[in-house]
C-alpha cells in the first residue's frame, strides 16, 4: 500500500528519490576522497618518529618528506654527525614523480627514494619483501618497488624498467599496505643520484637527512643544536612535521562535514516537501481510513514508511553512484588505472563508511516524515468532506 501511494505521482516521487541520491553521490564521492587523502597524509607521519629530519631552508615538507626544496651540501651532512646528541645520520634523496602529460594530476604517480643500503630499515622498518625478492646489490642499478606499482605496470622480480633514461632491474616487491611505500621506488642513494642528477654542479648528498638520536636526548634539544651550528637548513621534530600538515587536514575534514551536513539538510527539506504534497492530495484517503476506524497511529506509520522508503532507495542509488564517481575522480587525479580501484574497492570505500551513509540517509528521511505524518494523522473528516464535496 505504501509503495502504491508513493508512486501515485511517479514523476514527483522519482524526482525526490533522484534528488536524495544526487546528494548522497556528492557525500560519498567527497567523503571517500577526503578520507583516503587524509589517511594517506597521516600515514606518512609514521615514518621517522622520534627522529629529527633535516632539510634545506625554505623546503616544503609534507609530514616527513620534502616535496619542494633544495639539496643539502655534503659538508653540512658531515657537520651533523658532530652535533652532540646525534647518533647516526641517514642522507636520503626523495623525488616525487608526476605524469608530465597530465594537466589535472594532483597526486604523484610514484615516489623515488634513494637511501644508503645499510639503512633500508629506517625507511621500511620490518616490512618484508614478497617471495623471491632480495635487496639491491651494492651500487648496481637495481630497485625495490611497492605492490601498487607492480600491479599497475605488471612488474615482477627480474623486470626491467626505465627511470629517466636509465634501465634498472626490479629485485624485490614490498609486502605492505602503506600508501606511500606501495607507490615507492626504493634504490641506493648513489644510484639515485646518478640517475636523477648525472652531472651535479656542486657537491651535495641528498635533499633530506634523518638524524637518529642518542639515548636520553630529546628531539627539541638536538634540533636547536643543529640549527645553531649549521646555517641554511631546517631541522624538524616529529611534532613540528605533524603540525605543518595537520591544520590543512583538519580544514579538509571540517569542509567535508559542512558540505555533507548541508546536503543532508537539503535532502530532508526535499523529502518533507514531497511528503507534504502527497499528504495534501490524499486527505480523502486518510479520512476514509479514519471513518473505517483505522487508528491514527496507522496513518502516521504509513507516511513514515513512505519517507523512509524514499531515503532507502535514494541512499542505495546514491552510494552506488557515489562509489563510481569517487573511483573515477581518484583514477583521474592519481593516474592509477580505474581497474585497480575496483579491485580494492573495499579498501578505498570501507563497508563501515557505506553503512554509516545509508543509516544516516534512512534515519534523516524517517525524521523528515514526522511533520507530514503528524499533519496526516490530524486529518478531520468533517473538514475533508466540506472541502471535497
């Protein structure tokens, strides 16, 4: 009966469901993208915790890695080792790769990280290699790649790829879920310098240095000593690296909540409007039910059930459409194939997020039906007969 009443005005009800689904499409697409972006950004902050990261003055650092900035002179790295409280220094060369033929790509397609071979663990920790892999041999043009890159380009141990104009051999694939490491190309520092900067004009060693501390020494103390001894550099503690990006991530999350709230509100208003119109047109039906002795609560339930059904149908359609939209946008902005997002759909759009959206949509649609339901349950037979006849 409820569905029959809903589609008495098929076009109006269909437009209402479409309006709700359109709002949910935006909520799901924006929510999935911002959630994955903030999660990937925060994932980068797990690197080098408890250590000080040194970069060139003026470098733009996102979490622990310099996105833009100059290289560090070799003599500065030597000076770092002499600073009190410094245990070891690990120079690194980080280079984010973008597709030059893409004008709308916002995220790098990969990140190359050069690091001394004796210090692999400071970057990857205990992350293992997949079966058959091994770490690059000393000073050979060999690389380790993340699983996402391996899947995208159909690479395996022994495959040959080209970095800039140099052929390198894949000797291992990381077994990791890390957003950064899964898109990484890891190679020896000396090889990275030869590939990306074959003819250096000055003596330099990399664009960042990870400084490991002696026991009972704080990050702040070592940071202050480094900046006092060496000019033209910037030393960042774990807290400072987090503070650089955290305000931006907070603003993104706030913006997402604001947009979602506004879309939910507009959906509620649309459902209320359509429900009120339907109730107004069916006053005679409700009056007949009242005459036959139907309780007021049954009329109330009919209207609530109808608005809830609208929310359910619109929510399901919106979730499907929003998931597709989110995957398409993510594929465009990262240049990662659409098929890879489909294969990892449950990781990109979690079931808990989908359930949350659907429950919120159905609940708000149910709430939106309260006002029309109250109006319908208060229908007076005498007034309806007078108006209709």
